[in-house]
C-alpha cells in the first residue's frame, strides 16, 4: 500500500493541473443578444466512469548482494637475512728474512779503442799512370792468351816466340824464319775473313804480294803491293781486305814488316 500511495497522489495532482490549465486557456463565452434564442433540451449525460486505477508497479527487484571481494594476498613472509659467513681468521704474517744481495761483480775492463787505421797516402800522378799502364798490359796479356787458346795458329806463334826467347838467339835465321812464317800465315787467315772475292775461276797463278808495316801492338800502320796478280779486280779485292782488317795480333819481337802472298786458290779454300 505504501508503494501505491505516491502514484495516486501524482495522478490527482495531474487532474487538478489539467483543469486549471483549461480554465485559463479557454476564453470567457460572449453572450450575443441580437441572435435568436435557441432552446436546447438538456440531456442527462452519463456520468464519466472513473478512471481505472493504474496497475500496481511491480516492486523493484532487490539488489543482489555483491560478491565478496577476494581477500588481499597475504604478504610473503620476509626472507631470512643471510647469515654472514664467518670471516677467516687472518693468517699470521711471517716476516721474510731478506736474502743477502750478491756482491756486484767487478766490471770487466773496457777494451782500449783500436787505433784508427792510417789512410794510405794518396798516389801521385806518376803512380796512377804507372798502375794504369800495368793494368793495361795485364789486360792485353790476358786477351792475347785467350786469343791464343781460341786459335791454334796464334798459339803456335806464341809458342815459337817463347822458344826463340828461351834459346837466347832471337836473331837466329832458322828460328826467326819459323816464327815469321807462322805469323805470316796467321795474318793471311785474319785478312781472309774480310776478303770478298769477285766472280773468278780458281786460278793458281793469281797471286798478289803485299808488304805490311805493323806496330808492336799489331796495328797496321801501312802497306804496299809488291807484286800484282795481273788481274786488277783481284788485286783491288786484296787491298780492300787489308784496309778493313786494320789490326793484327802483336808481331814477334823485333818484327815490324811482314810480306804476305795472297793466292786465289788459298783464299777460296
């Protein structure tokens, strides 16, 4: 009953409010006297039926009880503090007995500085010239020996010269002629290497004789034709070969001129 009372009061207030508003809004009726009077039979109107009572409002459902809040977690028990390990007792420090330092060895005596070698005195110009001359002679001798070993004829000439010197008779006719013949044959072979023969038939009668003047080192310092062959082209070829040779091996001791016979038949071999 208590729950329906507020609704009933609200309904009555609403009805009163509607009636009040209607009286205010509807204008006061104006009576017109000039209009004819109309009689109206009043009819008894049926009384309005009372408004039906509003349906009772169902009671609000009682709120469900809130589920119990979970209990807060129990705090973890404090971890036990680590028990400090007992510090090891310090070992007693034993003082070391210092070892006796070895006595320093005596330093060896420093070697006495060696005296700087004396620079040899600079050679005089005369000594320089003499040494250069000796070196040139040694070089020429080495080249001569090398040439002798390469050419048997040169070796035979050198051997003949040595034999003549050892005999103590350099002017002996037999020994001198043998050395000269060997040297002349060697000269002809050397000049033959520079000879360009013309187109000639081998003719043993074609012989040109040339006299050569040589220095002690073998340089040809001059020559002349002692006998012609009778063929100007052959004689000219021999002269040209001598001019191209220019240098010969050193001649035997005391020999400065040498006569060489150039035979066409020998040259063509």
